[in-house]
C-alpha cells in the first residue's frame, strides 16, 4: 500500500526489540531509525540513554508501548568509567573542564568510599538534564547560565562494585533504581575523595531481566531483511514477566475487554497480567478492593 504522499503505508507492528544503542546518537534518534526500518506505525523506548552512553535500549512497538512503563520502573545495570581529577560542567566527558588536578588515589581508597554511595540516597540531579522546571528543561537554563532550584530526589544504588582501577580511571559496575544519574554519582564520588571526577563512559548492560548480550546493533538491524527483523521482536508480554499471571475464563475475558471489572482472586497481589482461554494476553489488571479492573488492555481483533 502507498500513502497519499507516495511512501509505503506504516505497518501495525507489535513487540519489543532489544537494541544495543551506539555512542553518539540520542535515544530518540535511534528509536526513529528503528521505527523507519520496521516501517512501524507506533514506537517508543523504555528510558533514555544519553548520547555519550551505549548499551541496552529496549524499544516498544505498537501494543507494547502501552506497557513500556514496566521497564521504565525497572532497575538498571551499568558499566561506568569514572575519570578522577577532572570535574566538568555537565558531570560527563561532553562538558567543559572546570577543575583539573593530580590524582593520587589507591584502589583501597576508592573501595572504602563506595559504601557511602550504596543504598537509599538523596541525589541532586545535574543542571544539564532533561528534567523540567516551569515547563523548560534544566539544560536550557544551564546553557544560558541561569541558576534554578534543583530538588534532591530519592534513588537507590543496590550495588556499586569497583571492577578495575587504572589511574586516573576507575571502572565500576552499578545496579540502581530508575531516576539515578550515574554522572552525578561519579561527580559525588570524586568530591568525596577530594579530587573531583566526571563520567568518562557509560554502558547499560541490563534492565528488566534483559541483557545487552541479547541485543542487536543498529547497523546489524539495518543489514538484515524485513522478515529477519520481525523475527527479532519479542512478544508484548515479555515486559510483564514481573507480574503474577492470571488466566481468566471466556466470559471474564469479554468483560475485561469491554472495560468492566471481574472478581479478584484470593492471591494478594495489586496487579496481574491476564490471559484469555486461548492463552492470549488480555492486559494488566489492577486490584481495587475485591475486584480487578482493567489497567492497560491490548487491542483485540473483533
């Protein structure tokens, strides 16, 4: 089929693609390239990576976009390279140098500092970030030299391990909650060790039970045919593995698909991923008192 403009009509594509984002491209630029390769009607990602970062970027197509928030909320794993002795305006390698000083750190000093940055933390987001203040991104104010209030946020660093120390660069493995800024973690660590630091490199290695070793590169995606690309798509419900499964009878499946509630099972969970009699995903249900109501439903062919 062709659209009025003469280009091929967008396809209805449903599923999840695990992509290995390259350094130098924004998450949105990668998303748009993948969307064009699939000729998909609708697509979204599950949490941005800065242009300087690489690694796992799950992309959602079609019905999977309804459930992207379940990966947005998932813990993230990173391999981070922290350069001590230099602080920058952006807390990473893309900013201007603010202070440069010699580094005389031992591995044991870095290891001794890590526990203070593990667990539940209050973290002040960087001035150069996409968070909003009065409708504009922080980085817009920062580029104009305008100071704005930046409130500290609750984050959790579940694991912080020193993998390698080759002065002045430390390689760290990080497991953290959503909303954690690794470049801020690097800068705060440098401040604690009294020599300053910035994030020199970052790679997301895992999120939501998926690993980067399962992902395909953007070049790899472009180098295969449409059938092979489609074969890479994972089912929509792969985003929901953390939720308990609930199989519903035919009448209940119909009720849910019409936006109506059903009786809740005795199992004490707040949300379920529900499947119909044929094993087809109905959607996510939320508990309200003694009933389950539709939270997000997949499109159902009538």
